[in-house]
């Protein structure tokens, strides 16, 4: 089992190292900063299934680091929750296949409500309908899943998480997010205590 574990770690690490790094990241961060920090909108993140769970984590991480964000479930969006989207928002949608029906429909429905809405897309399929609809496209490199069946989202969700981290960290730097600001959003727990201590020095 140790050899299997080492092999899995090596494959996932290599997938991260092979992540395509393009100018699209700078464009994505600039768009988020413009719409949220400068125009007062918010970042709306959406995805189905495992991608949606990654999106939820991204949304809470953005919130805690100075960029207001929410997770919008694509199915609930079709039953009224689409109304949470406002004109100065920017959307980040996640789908490994780039063909997830609910996500493709979400883009169409959002454009009906807000024709000028900009979309950042994270996908493993550069030739998908979702990629075609994207204003900014962040490609995972489409690495093979470490799942022995080659089906279960494993490596693909790792890549989504890493891309989310890249966006969060670079957005924090772009807006000059400080320990003082971090502390204001983390009253309780270890991180709150640590951020307050750092802001005092």
C-alpha cells in the first residue's frame, strides 16, 4: 500500500506542476478586483456535484480574505435563486467536462437576466460548450484521475482547488489585504487570534 500511496502522490503532484499557467489568471484576478473591490459587486461561484463542493470552499475563502463571494447552486438558481445575481457581479463557474447541463443552462439564464455578465470558467475541456461561453478560461490540463476506474473526481478536483488558491492568493495581493483586515473577519478561533497578534506587531 505504501507504494500505491507514493504513486498517487506523485501523480497528483505532477498534475499540479503541469497546470497550464497563462495570462488568463491575471485577467481573472483583474476582473474580480474591478467588479468586486472597485464596483462593489460580488463574486458568484457555481458548480455541480464535487465541483460545486470545491466552489463552496472557494466562496468562503474569498469572503474571509476581503472579496465578498457567494456559492450559487445551479439547480436552485432555476427555482428563484438566480435573483441573487446583480449587475456588477462576476461569475466563476466550474465543470471538469465543460458540458454539465445545469452549468451551461445557468450561463444562458444569467445572460437573459444580465446580458453583460462576465464569466470565468474552470474546466478540463478546452473545446467544451462552457469554454466557448467563457470570457476568461482557466484550464486544468485535464490530467487523468488517480481513481483506479478513471472516473471518480480525484485529480480533477485537486486541480480545481489549486486554481482556486491561485485566484484567492493573487486577489489578496492585488487588493493589499492585511492582517488587520483579516482579523476583522475572524473574531473567533486560532486564526482570529493569530491574525490579531500579527496585526499588533
